[in-house]
């Protein structure tokens, strides 16, 4: 009898994400760029929707304002399964915000995206206070600091990050190159070039001269623009 194929949730939940999880106060965050990469490796057709709020014909915005604060909402669709997550808009101290700025909204959207991906199985256990997926054992050697993990993309969308001003890393540059190439594969030369011209205006100069923070922000813009273009053709 042929072995039954594992579900998407089972395949994603087996991945050890502890090397890509970061703590901020009492909260644990998973690198959203890494989460997207791992999801697309297993479910290449996966995509997501950033919900907008407002009325048709009137200014719409990617967050909802309430008396309790503002919220963003993201739905991730993978292998025909939809998972939706709502996340509050927080400031740098993790306090709710009633009048958010663009950076706070953007950061909350990417955290919401990561949590929506976790509902599909990737890193869900870290939100339950666990360190490793079931069946995985802690290595006996000293734990490697997150910034030293091989091939890790340091997204670090915190303007106060200690290493933000350092030179961009080889994994970041490699990831940027692969993302730019993905535009050609998904949209064709004309659309890809138009998107690159748009992003190059936001990030003038050579990619290799970027700092970690600039490269991190560039990765963010590449992924968001890709998501926007995908929604247009989807």
C-alpha cells in the first residue's frame, strides 16, 4: 500500500524554526521573509491577501481603526486552504496604536502575514511557548546565536537594530538576487523591469553597497510589490 502523502500542515510543522525566531519583550517573532521562503518551497502556488478597509470609491486603507486600537488582517492561501489572521498595530514598545504611521502598519502586516503562515503549520508551536517541534531534540552543543545561523536572511525591520548600520550580508544579497529573478519568471521582462525601476528609485545605488537595514527594507519592498502584482493577475 502506497504511503499516504502528508498534509501541508504536517510538512510545515516538522520544520524547526527556532533559529529564525526572535524575542522582543514577552513576544516571539519569526522572520517573515524566511517564513515566506519556506512556505513557497513546499507550496509554490501559495499566495496571500492583505485586506483593506473602507468603502468602494472612497479612500481605502490596509488597517481598521477601532476604539481599542488599529488592526490589520491577512489571509494566506496554500494548496487550496485559507488561513486568516488579525493582528493589532503596535508601536516599538508593543503598545496598541490608534493613529499609526506607515512603518507601524507595514510592520504589523508582515507580522500578521507570518502568523497566518503559522496557522498552516510553520512555527505554530513557538506561539504556544514551545522551543522545538514535537519529536525534535535540543542539540547537545552550544546553541548558535541567531545572527550566526548559516544562510539566514536578517530582515530586522527595527530601526534601532544594533547591527542595522553594518554592511549587508551575503545571504541578504543572494536572497535579493533570487527575488529579482522571480519577477522575470512570474511576470515577464516588461512587468519585471517596470517593477525594478520603481524599486530602484526607492533604493538608489548598488545593492552591494547597502547596509543590513537597507537590504532588509529592500527585501520587504520586493516581497510586497510581488504580492501586489500577483493579486492583480490572480
